[in-house]
C-alpha cells in the first residue's frame, strides 16, 4: 500500500480534477463486477486468506493494465478486433475452466488445514491476476476513463497514467479487502455444515461459468 501511495505522489504532474477522479473511482470499484464476485466467492469458499491473496492478484493485474496503457500497448487491444477477441476468449475459457473444475470436484469444501494444503496463496494470487489481466474491458476502460483527468499537454507522458492507475488500484484493493474480510465471516459458520459446503461448491462453479460466458459475449 505504501509503495502505491509513493508512486501516486511522484507521478502527479499533469493530472486534473484529482478529487473528482477519486470520487468516480470509488463508485466504479464498489459496483459489482468480475473482480468483486471473484474475491467474494474465494473468501466465502476458502476463507479470508484466499480472498486477500486473490485481491493482491487482482491489484497486480490492475497495475499491469496501467503499465500497458501508459506505454500505449492497450491501444493494440482497442484498435485490433482480433487482439481483443483473443484476450477475451482466453479469459473466458479460464473462468469456464475454474467453473467446471469446481463442479466436477467430488470432494466437499473444507475450511481447515486441508484447504490450506490444497490451494496455496500463490495459486489464489495467480487466479486473481489472470482473471483481471485477461479481461479486455479493463484495458478499454482505462483508455477511455483516465484521459479525462489528464492535461492534454501530458497525454504522451506515461506518468499521469501510472499515478491514476496506482490510485485506482489502491482504492480497489481497499474495497476488495473489505469484501474479503466481511464475506470470510460466513466461512466460519459453514465449517460445521457439510451439506452447505457441497452446495457452495456447486454455486461457486456456476458463478465462474456465468462470468466466463458473460466475458465471452463482451463487445468492445
């Protein structure tokens, strides 16, 4: 968090209406989307640690999109229908894979040592990172949203993009951390109910499938 804050301070030149940007960003990050649903499911199904690691992966995905936008690489996705489709379908297939894996699992969810051994923090981090970085809508959103708060004289300077992206990532990580903490409280209540654990496994799989299908039909 401190590193992101330092980045924001160092690259503030060229940014206009920063307070308005923060207010708008808060609304955006609190609007339910793939990232929110992903962390919500991870936290309820596997506990707080899984939700936090997923949040960190998503945050790194946002920072990666920021870097791509600042270097102009995101324009390739914006201008190329093929590039957009490739990223979109790969991301959709990954979500569908997660959904099918969850539905096919014959073991009921556990919330103790077995879960910790089964899924490492890196695996949850990686899953969060992949779901975000392979969502082309994030790249397009940054390219359309950030320039509204950058002085025209600084449009070719990557610094404002980096500062705004870091700000977006910081606010997003705070919100997703709250989601992880609050939703993980339910996991403790589910420990003693194996039937609910089984249902939750199926619901989680269906949610991932729906997110994958939604992403597959996303248009530019």
